[in-house]
């Protein structure tokens, strides 16, 4: 069975200890598919000290290690050789930035080659990877470029609610100018196809949100609904996609959380993330839709304030692994 690859993320953040903590708590046993770590064996070994015992590495191949924590072990593809004395929580240097990107690059290459089933990522520091020469805003853009995909969709997901974003990380004042019929339609298309191909839902029910309060009250509060959002929905419907709207965001999430929709198409970041995190603060998953490979991620950052304390919650990591496993199982050949 092809493994899931779990990338370690920022060596100075909570990623390494989340991995070790999940191992020690036997949380990985909830996943049927084999899990292999892509990271730095020395950093992971050191993370064990937070929980009372440094990991003991056993080299199996040139860069492949079995890392032992008592009677438990991790299989690690060690893609960097960081000097552990220079790895300080919350302060990633150039070498750490380069390493973060290398982990993701390796995992992508293995999935594209067909030797791994999917990728689950721990958080990275975007400024650090940019300083190391990887000029991408984050994981999503790096994945899309390496997979040769122009447009992907960021979905944040929990059991009760799944939200897909037309625009992601940009100032709210810039959102209206970035929205257009084609961007909204592409987001609807990619979401519908991903749910068919990777979630086993032949005809996903998609609610499309308005941009303005009360869906603009027939133009009283804006014209984006009539000018660009409704035409995008109509075009999607003409293609056989079960999308409807535009819905007022202040009421729609009540019905979506009750299960009346498979996903909600949101016009901007906080429109979707506020209700999502209200319901799924600890166990939300970031999923990249539109890739030729399965990729999920924890829905939190490097949490430098928690790094090294052992207090970080593994719930989002385990949820991301479960989501990836489900997507692989439901994936159409």
C-alpha cells in the first residue's frame, strides 16, 4: 500500500513535536495507510526530548531512517541535515527556509511518480521560504506550480462544514476588484469536479454566497450579485453543476452546517473562515482542490508561542491525515 507522506514543516515551529506527540499518543494508529515522515531526522529526534526521550535513529538507506522512541518508531525521509544547535524555536534561518521547501518538493515528486498516495503538510513559515529563494506565498502556490496547474481552490473543511474560497489572502478592500465571473465559475467547477473525483459525491450540492449584505437587496447594497455572481452560477448550472445562490452569508451557514449543502463557495477569506473556525477550531483541515494529487494540511500556523512546550493540539493533524486517507479511498481512477 502506497504511503501518505507527512511533511515536517518549519523546523522551528510546532510541526516536529506534533508528529512525535501523535506517535507517542498512538494517534497514527487511527490511520490505516502507512505514514512516512519527510523532514529532518535530527530535528525530530530532538523533539522527543520535549516528551522525555530523544529519538534514536537507525539508518536504513542513504536518507531513510527508522527513528525509535522506545517501542514506537517513525519512518523518516531525511531531506535536510540541519545543525540542531542552530535550530531555535520561532527563528527559522536560511537553512530552515530551504529545508521547509525541500520537504514539500520531495513529497510532490514522490506523488507525481506514483510512489506515494498523498501529502499531508505541517505548517511552514512563508517569509522563510521566500528568503531561501522559493518565491511563493505558501504551500498551495508551490504545489500548483510543481504540478503544472494554473488554478486551484483552497478548501477548509470539517465534518459539519466545508468552505471553498474564490479569493484568499488579500486585503478586504481589494476583494471586489479581484472578483469576476470567470474566477467564481472556475472555483465552482474545480470544487464540483474535486468532490466528484476525490470525495465520491457524483452531484455535490454547492451554495454560492453573495458578496454584499442580504445578497445586495436587489442592488440596494451593491451590484456584484447581479453583475458577476449570478451569471457565474447560471453558467455552472448550464454545465450540469448543482450550484445555487447567491445566498446571504448571514443565514446560509445555518443550513450548510445542518448538512443541506456539501460545500459553500465563499467570496473572501473571513466570510468562510469565521463560521468554519467557530465549528472546527481544533480539527479543521486545509485541502487543495484541483491538483492531480491529494494534499491536505493542518489548518493552523507554526504557533511559535507553543513551540517546544509540548502543548500543541494534534487534532488538526490527525483530521488532515484522515481526510487525505478518505480522499485516496474515494478517488476515481
